[in-house]
């Protein structure tokens, strides 16, 4: 059997198992799910106070929050998990298996993709019930949301993996990883309206996958009339799929290269030293 195909199949299986195991840890489950609940509460609040002047402000807040959460899940969560598993020796064990790093990367991508769909369910269901202007126009919007979430996670997870491979201290690294993540979010129009950003910032933002992820999420969650307010005056779904797919493919290749370089420097003695340092920090 082809070694790469075997590694991908093993990664798919491992990612699904890790997803199921997430529900056994209350702390981990809270870390994944508190943000969707927070954004639902914010959206309902905006609807209640009526600041929209006819605009579906609650729906806009909720769609932006959904995209924000997906970015944090895809980059910072993968980053933190990789940094921790590098320290506890999990990554070293993956290195010892033929094409193990490929399977490892696939597993993490599958895990966060499955968690994103779960968390988005917690956003979508209350949004449909309690947030004005939020919802699917037809079944194709639901399909769009699913493929945007999955493809977006596949595009973002390698970025988190690359960042995680560059940091040796997972505790300090989380703070360091937040800085570029928030910067990317800011220039991608998730927290600020894209039209208010300078032209050169808009150009950079449109190269990054976060802008297209946010656009895809909004296309599924907001009324069709809102498309006229977007930069191109439409949802540009073919471009969304194309950009996210390119980032996913390139990211997988680059992440594999970075992880292999990092794994060459790993050894049992280095892992033991990292554990001892972690125990001292604790």
C-alpha cells in the first residue's frame, strides 16, 4: 500500500478518535465551546437594544464571531496542542512511525475540523431561534457553511502547526502566537469593516485565508441583500473555495517540511529535559 495514503488513513482515524475523546475532558470541552456561547449572548443583546437601524446587527455580530472563533480554533488551538505534544514526547513518537508526521498533521486537521462543526452547531441553532436576520435562505446555505468550515480549518491548521513547531515553551508561546493571530484577524475584516481599512491593508488581507473564511461564513449566515455591502458586491464563493483550497494544500506541504526539520532536532534526552523544565515551571 502507498505509504502516504496509509499515513493519511491513519491520520483520519486518529483525528476522529481525538475528537471523540475531547468530550471526556470538561476543561478541554469548555475551552472549545465557551466562545460560541459568548457570541450568541452578544448577538441577542445587540438585537435587544436595537442598534441596527434596520440592519441585522445581531446577525452580523454572530457571523463575525463565528468566523473569529474558527480562526482561533484553527490557529491557536493547533499551535498550543502541538507545542504541548512536542514537550511531552507525542511528536517524537510520531516521528518514529513511517510517514508519521503526515498522519499527525492530518489527524490535527481532522480534529479541529470536527470541533469547528460542533461549535458552529452551538452558534447556528440559537441564532436561528433568537437572532433576527440570521439564518439560511435555503439548504444550499447550510452546505456552504459546512464546506467553508471544513476547508477553512484545513487552511488554518497548518499555520498553527508551523507556529507551534517554532516555539519551545508552550506557556509563553500561546501569548506570542496570539499577537500575529489577532493582527491577521484585524486586517481581514472580521472585527473592523473591511471598507474602512487602507487600500494596501485590504490587499494584504485578501491574500490571507482569514478574509475568505469570513466571507464564506457571512454568505451562509446573512441575508442575500448583505452581499451588496461586501468589497466586490457579491459573496464570491468560487474564489472562497479556491483560495482556501490553495492555502490548505500549500500549508500541508510547508507544515510537513517544517515539522520534519523540527523533528530531526528532537530526541529522548531533549524531551526529558523539556519535561523537567515543565515540572519546575509548574
